[in-house]
């Protein structure tokens, strides 16, 4: 998430999904906590819906912090390439 507006959008998107009980987005740490009913919605579906809205999410990986840093680094370099000096 690159801004507070993005974190708000992510929160609103997730809250509208059937089976999602609780959503907590922390913009500062770039984290999202989602409590959901696994009988109603799968975590892959949550990811698919967020990706459809232009966001991505790392779901319960052993190396989630490393993956997050890697994606942030990639995003930084892509943005830097598009910046006109």
C-alpha cells in the first residue's frame, strides 16, 4: 500500500466480502489482518479479489517478511525507472 487511501480501499474491499468477519489494516507496517470463515470464503479468493482491484497480498508464508521486502524493493525500482529527472 502506497498511501492511507490505499489502506482504506483494501479494508473496504475486504469488509464487503461474504465470510469476512474482521479486517484490520496497518498502513505503517504494511500489514493486513483478516478474520474470515473458511467455510464461506477461501484465502485464495481474498487474494484474487484484491488483485482484481490492483492490490496484492502475501498470505501466511514462512518468509512473508522477506517476500514483502522483495516486492517493495521491486516496486521502488520500477517507480524509479518511470521517474523523469
